[in-house]
């Protein structure tokens, strides 16, 4: 790290959070000053022992919350606790009121202005009052299906509609992702989970609305649907073989219409065996454009990196609750040693 | 336009400049308040008569320079006069000293910190003094070979090297571009023009250095080479048939090395008949990534658009001379009526 290293406090030591901390410890331009988690097994131990890391900075002792962290100027909080904005809001407000910028993986924070306007307004006001900036990001939402198509639009005179198709072969991804998409469950169980609201990728609606808002379209008419991907043949998964007829994953679509005209269509398929993974973006307008990422933007590998890469961007953002399209491009920096 | 429309003054009414003005007139969020050109045939006429446009706002009378434009708050100057920073500098300083943000097509302005550090420092200081922001941009430099690879890096943990390959079939492009790449000239004439420094695409070195700087690499060791693309068969061009053995276009490479290790390689091929046009970006690192734009990002069609799309970005930038990777993504906005 350098003398001018940015001070980072991390909240939430789940799988993504641990990876965030590992990356912060590795980056030459960042310095970990605090780590928080509510788990009694972690509180009081050092980050080094919790993560098996012995790098410089790993002697930070884990505390329960930011309330136990001494106030410091120019602090950035990285936050990875929940997909739910309602659950994250008290933590986000605490960070902001402590004078810290915030980069959070909370999917519902990535564009909360339509789904949760009151929470958004409250957080925005608190951030402006404190002179700090807050953003929700990651690979998806935050990059693949929203930031990247907005960036591409910069090379057009006019955009009439945006289509994104993201295919992620869940077989290449970690077990929790395979569980999240329902790998191996029955069609009945899939339907039950959908009814309970506990099935599928969180943030697709927010991504669609973020794209619409960035291009000047009213995002209030957004619909989202989810269908199962059914295994056609016996398919290997992290939970053993998925028999034909069982669920291999999810197929989700979010659409924004303006005056009945479809402007944004985001199509996400995450299923075991559905590969090859790939991201495609099509803009229709003047001119039409097509962008493709063969092999796809790997969600698990880089969600933590997308958060850490955004630390530099949030420090240069205007105060308030921001969306990614208002931020300079996130990017990695040289690592130590 | 809306009451909150951003005021735009344009300088330089060549082909790209005229297209910039057309787009400004079309956009609902912008209002043309002035247009400047040194051509005696244009000064004193209206933009409407010069461009054959009759839209609202086209009654602006063309003047020689910004010195004749009344001072106004929150003005953005779009500037398209020359590729040479030395030639543009007085105009850029005049705009900044008038309190305007500047978006310029000057290729050498896109990353002037290595090639022209004194001019860069002078402009940066003047912009900070005036509290305004300045950037050089376009499709290339400004987007295809620099901004887009930097954006892509945001979805990685670490980048070890960046390679970009841009193929533009000059046969699909306007006559001046075909002339610029030497379509139809002899190999001797090509060599003569290269020796005179008048051959090839301006800005490739700057793009390579912009990528390097954004990723934390020292950009001082940059090399650039240019080779002719020779027509293998008779090829139709805007100047008639190019006979085999004559020049079809250019093949340029810019490389940045750090401690002898190649970090950035930008390869640009612009030649008649070399298609299909395509842009490819490869990042090696963790993970490797490949992005492709089949059909390519069309230079002529969207250079003007890239400038106009950056008006919103420059107004939210920090004061000073900026590079694109410090700006929020440019994007188009809904047009009028």
C-alpha cells in the first residue's frame, strides 16, 4: 500500500465479502482499516485468521458493526450483507452518517427509485447531508446487463431499444449459485418457490430500470417473468445428477415499456448445462450495434472485484445515492509486491 | 428543448462540426446558443442556412470566435477544428477562460500528458482556475480503443495486458477517410507521406497511453509503427479502382511497455476492402476476457455523436483537463418531437 492508500471498512463476511476483503488486502492503493460481521464466531478474531491470510493489514480485528469503528476521514465502506434494500437500509444509513462513501452488493440498491422510492429518497438525502456517495453494484446488477449497454450507447446518435441476453452456465459456477437457480429440484418445488418469492435472480428489474433511466425513458412500466429451465437429459451438477424433467435453472425476462412500446428487454438464463456462457447486447437505433462477450462475464469470479473496482469511482461521484451510469468506469489497480 | 436545456456553443464547422451542430439542434436536452468558424463564407450567415436546417435554434448567426459570444453560465463548448493540440490550444484556452466546459475532437487532446505535458499542464491549470472541465474524445480516440477496454477491465480482478484490434473497411466510409488512409496512392508516395509525418490515424499513441494510465501503468515507453496495406486485387474506392500493388490503406500499431513487458497493444487497420469491420478487445489477467463488436463501431457515423453524448459527462466531471476514463459514460438522449 502507499501513503495515499484509500481507507476501506468492510461490512459482511459471507462468501462475496471475504473475497472483497482478500482483494482489498491485495491492492496497493487500498488499506483495510475495519471489518464487521454479526457472526459471534468471527467477532473478536482477526481478518487474517478468519480468511487464512497473513498479508500486511490482516491483523484487523473483526467487530460487530461500524458503530465500533473509530471515525476517520475519506473512508469507503464496502458492504455485502443482503440483496434486500429493506434489510440493508439501517446499515447503509449508519455508514453514511459516519461520513463514509458506500459501495454495496445489495441488488435492490442498484436502481431503487421505482421499486423503493421512499428508501431511495431517504438514503439520498442522508448521503447529500453527509457529503458522501452511495451505490449498489456488482457484475449483475451493476455491469453486464446495465452499465455495459449504457456505455455502448455512447457510440450511437440515438437508441430506440436495448436488448441484452446473458447466458451463464450454472454448472461452471459455485454451489450456492446452483442452489439459487434450483438445480435438481422438481417443477412443483420450482413453482412453490416462485410463489413464495424466493426463486430467481434479484436485480433484473432494477437493471432494466437503470438502463431505461440512463437513456431518458420512464421506467415505471416494468414487467418481470420467470420460467424454469428443464433438464432434457441427465446433467451433472454440484448436487449430483439432475434427472431429465427436473429443474436445471432459471430463465428470467424483464421488460420496460414506454407508452406500450418495448424499450428495454433483459433476458437472463442461468442453468446447469445451458452453456456456453455468453453476454450479448443489441442496440437498435442510429446505428444499430451488437456487442458480444464470448464465454461471458463470470459472475462469481468478479462480483467482488466489481465492488472493489468501484471504490475509486464512488470517491469521485457527486454526493447522494448514485446509479452506476453516473460513475466513472470502475477498474482494477496494480496489486502489491 | 426543455427549460433546463444545456447551452452549447460550437467551434469549427467542418464535416464533423456540422454533424455535431445537427445533433445538438435535434436533442431535446441541449440548446445551441452560438456557432463559430473562421471561414469568411460562413461568418454572418445563420446555422440554418449553412446546414440547410430549419429547426428551432437554427437562427443562430455564425461568428468568427468565442470572443464574440456573450458570457453565459453553465456553457459547454463543442470543438472540432484540428487534430493538433498545438493548433487547438489557443481556442481551448479561450473557451476555458470564458468559463465554459469543453468537449473537443482534437485527437492529441485525448491523452496529452506524455506527448505534450506542458500544453496539458497549462490547460489543466487554466481549467481548474476557471472551475471547468475539458476533454478530448470521439469514437477513436475516445471510445473504441481506450474507453471501452478500460470499462471492460472493471469486470476483472486484475489485468496484465490489453490488446485491441480495430478493423475498419475504409470502403464503407466517407471520401476524406479514404484519402486519409492513402487509398489509391503508390507505395513510394505512402513512404513519402509517412516521412513527412502526414500519414495515418492521429491519436493511436494517445489511446494506448490513456489505457495504460487508467490501469496504473507508466506510459512513457510507447512505440508506434505504420505499414501500408497493399491492394492484392483491383478494389473499388471513392477515387476509382485501386490497382493491385497500390495502397488500400493503413496498418498501425501502438505498444506500451513497462520495464520491457508489453502491457498495451492497439492494432488499427483502416483500408478499402479490408472488411468486415470489427472491434475486438482482449484482456489477459484474472479472468481473461474477450469482447467483440461485429460490424465495428462506425467512426464517421458516430464521432460527432460521441462528442455530443459527452456533453452530459463533462458537466459532471471534476474541474481540470480530464481523460475519458475519468468521466461517467457518454450517452445519447431523446430527440425533439
